[in-house]
C-alpha cells in the first residue's frame, strides 16, 4: 500500500503530572524511523529542567537530575531537526503527547506540527491490532510482537519499544494508513451495569465527565456492539 510519507518520528513525553496547563514537560524521547527500510535512522532523548516532579514514582526522573549540566540546547535543536525531517509523528496515546509537544514548540516561538500540517498517528487508539483488545497498553502491544518488556516510563525506552513493534508489524503500511483516518471523540451510550462492555471495547472512564470515552474512526464506531454519543463535530 502506497503511503504519503516514508519517515516517521516516534515520540514519547514524560511529564510531572497530567495537566498541561499546570504541570511540566520533563523529558522528550524521539526515534526517526524509515518505513521503507523498517529500521531506526536516529534516536534521541533529553531532559528539561523542573523544580519538582510529582510523577517521579511513575517515570523515575529525579527533579535534581533534570537540572544537572547537559547539552540541552543542542539536544533540543536536534529534536526539532528530526521533527522537521519526519512526514508524520507516531505515539502510543498521541492525544497526550501532542498536547505537550505543541505547547512546548509554541512557547519556544517555533512552528507547531499543526502549523506544518504534520499528521499524528496513535498506535493505541488509532490502529486495530489483531488478537488484542482495542486501545492496548504499550507493554501488551510489545509482548504481542515477541518483544520483551524490561523497563518502562522513560521516554526513549518507550520509543524503542514502538520502533521494534513497527519493525515486526507485517501489516505496517495498512496500520499506518488506518492511523491516518480521522477519529471522533465518542462516549459509550450504556447504563452503568454494562460498563464492562465499554471497557472491553477500549473505552476509558473519565471521572470528571462521568463517561466512558474513546476516539474512534467511522469504521470503528460502526463495528461497536453498542451505540455511542458523539462529543465533538465531525
């Protein structure tokens, strides 16, 4: 299948929390990946200084480590060059990473990926993986492709897992094409007693909205065994 691109930027962010407006980006990991060669071209990770890290128990990044001397400007410049060289960005849970990267680029006065018209592909919600439930974890996806999971939650480690998954994916082009399809945010139109059906279909519980939500393509919505409520315009 012919794709409109040949080079991907595999991306992962580590942050001090989940709120883009109040928490901070503390690490960026990136791998430049060749689709025709199914191989890594270049890889990079670097820390961004933070005063405190409320997510240290999860990502293992000590705030003091982020402030240690390192060639940060050079690393940031290389990341921007890698981003510019890519035709598309691929993440596992792209909605999360995209929000942080776009904010970081805009704060630096740089063109965002939206400004550049660069598409994002989500390997979690945007691709239907055979033999796995919808929206699998990165660890589950790696194990399904015969990749041992030896560490987690550092940015480059997760990018390397993703690169190895793409290297081994026999339907890579088809999956990337599926990932390019537009997705809508929907909520499961189910009573609470049927919550297990929503969970099994890859929906996530949003306590603040009191809804099971997921981003789906039109084909994915049609294939669901229950109705949904569209939460954003087409």
